[in-house]
């Protein structure tokens, strides 16, 4: 099963807006995506509560995985999203 390990780039980690953006992108994928941090079981990446339960802060390494046609492209896109500071992309941010 293809996977990517990426460092969370958002200042607030995977909380609030960054988590919502990630969950929406994972949910839009044509195949199921899982996310986990070291020492924790993978959880569905399209579940806001599951993603928030990971408690991933800025700088935390997370692993995303998916299986099926197009998995590599989906994971590349999601990894790029996680690596960005999604808080800085917010309108009105003093970033």
C-alpha cells in the first residue's frame, strides 16, 4: 500500500481550519485514505473527529496511506497540502 510521511506545516497543526481543509480534500479522493502518527492506529482521513483525535501539532510527522488506482497521485496532493502552512493561507492572516 503506497504511503507518504510528511511533517505538518500549519502553525496550529491539524486543528480547526487546516484539519477541515485536509479532511475535505481526503474526502474528495476517489479512494479511502488513512492517516496516522507514530504509535497510533491509522484513522480515516475523511473523518474530522478522527483527524482531530490524532493531536498532530506543527512539526509532527504524519503518515498517509491509500490503496487503489491513482493512490500515488492522491497521496502526493494530500502530502503537499499537509506540508503547507494552511493558517498563513487564511484571509486576513498577519502571517
